[in-house]
C-alpha cells in the first residue's frame, strides 16, 4: 500500500455523530420528523466520510517513475507529480503537499513555507476525477550547489462539505532528485599547464624528466644542476658529465581537495563554496582539453579507498560524475585525516610521475613535504590554488617549479 491514512473530523460534526442515535430515537418515538431526518442525515454523512476515506486510500495511485534533474545554478527545469484515480468514487479534491531543500526555488502559484527542519514546504491544489489522471507540473530554479529530494509527499483530501479531512502520506521515497552542480569559477594560469611547449608546437601535457629512467650522460653545460653531475662518468672520461634521463609525459592530472577536521571553524561556508567552484572549473577545463584527471577529497565514503576518490578518466561522462560528487559535498560529512589521504595517494602514484593540484588546505608539515619532494624527484609536479574574494591563481608548490607555470 502506497499511503498511510489519517482521518480527522471537525469537533461539531464529531459531537453530532456521537449524539445522532439519540437524535434519531427522539425523533422516532416523539414523532418529530425533523429530528428523525436530521439523525439519518448525520449518520449518512458520517458513513459517506468513512467510505470516501477508505476509497481514497485504495483508489489513488502515485506514479513513481524516476526523475533525476541535473543543472547549474540559475538554470530552470520542472518535475512532475502524477496521480491516478482507479476507483469508482466520483472525485477527490484537496491539496498536494511536499517539501524540498534550499538548492532550488519552486516557481508559480501556491504556498511555500519554511519548516523547523530547514526544509521548504510547498502546497498545490489538485482535483482528481474517476478513471482519470492528474499531473502537477512544478517548475523550479536552481539557486545554489547541492542536492535535494522531493519528500514528505502528502495529499490533504477534503469532503465536499468540509466536515472532515484525510491526510494520505506517501510511505515510500518519492523518486525525484535534483542535483545542482557547483558554478565553475575561473582559476588563472591553468591554461599554462596545457600549452607548455617550444615555438608554435603546443603539447597537451608537460614533458618532464623521469629520474627513475636514466638514459646515459653528456658533456657538462653551464647551468646544469649540481645534483645531475654524473661523477662516475666524469672520473672515467676526465671531463664533467651530466646525467640524462628519459623524458616522460604526465598522462593525467590529480586534483586534491583537503579539508581540515576543524574546517567549520576555519573556513566560512562561502570560502568552501568558492573552493569547490574552482575545482569544478579545473575539472571542466581538463575535460574540454581531453586531459585525463582524477579527484581526491578527504570525505569518508564506503569503498576500498575509504574516502572520496574518482579514478582517472576523461570525457563528459567522467566530468558529470565528478560534478555530481561535488554537488553532494556537505559540511556535515565525516572527513579523513589529511595525512592518511596523502599517504594513500603516494601509494597510488607508485611508478608514475604525478601531476598534483591542491585546493583547500595546503600541506606544509614535514611529512607532507617529504612526499611532495619525492614526487618531484620522480618527475612529477605539484601546484596549489591560491584564492581570495576577487580571483584564484595557480601557484607552483616548490620554487624549482616556478618556470613551469
């Protein structure tokens, strides 16, 4: 059964129902036609109320076709609530009531009230006739990042004389969900990572030396770093020799959004929203340029990683999956300690030259710096997003990477 039913009767009508047998008997034995007919009318009306409530419980069917709406802030869309009347009762009239959260704003006529639990209650009138369907179209506008389900769906059915009412509360989860993606906010200098190259030959990924793949040695040139001098070859040849390593391509980008355990006190809600928006922009940029990318966020979620991680991928479907994940981030989520996340990332980077971009908390502790320098020695690069109220800019984490940005 789809509904839980609750029937209420107005106090004056309830009192008349209680005394209706007495009124009927007085009218019958005293031969007072008015009282006798009044007693019959009250009993008849009460029977009608019971019959209507029982019929409504069985006759009204809610269409449960799944609806998922994905949009950006400022976009408009609409969802539907469809009711079917499969019984013989002539008609049902009343109000359709449901609630939603703040990521959307319902448009159109009807009442909207804020409830104590932070949800917004919406009321719409409905009229449902025998063997027909009623569809309530609800237009809405996405206002900010987040997700919401249409919940607490209830039908308030009234009898024609308004002597009683019935609340039919839907027992299941109404299968309509609205996902509002974060609004992308630009990050300056990210385009430099895509267009590094010499002359007019633009490379989609930056080329780096992979120090784990030595390719030989060459004669020393002024400006070669001291740590690249090949001392054994220098001793054999009698002249300074420089190590040569294989060039390696950074095949994907790794975005890391880190939130501290005391993030609620450290960052305002607006700061957090901006950080998520900057991350959305960079993911969108990578997808448009065909650069595979992955995302780490230290929110605890079920799975082998124990935290939010979208493996490397590319294309619009991959981007849509990440944007939906960003839409579901909430300040109340349980987080993983940053150091645990960075250690898991390090194990994930084995045998690769990572290209990491940090957002949120930027690691500065000694353990994290050891990991970052380790990635750099393997040919990787590390950047972070520095932002304020006006703009965000991509900065190299290590001073040796300044030229790359």
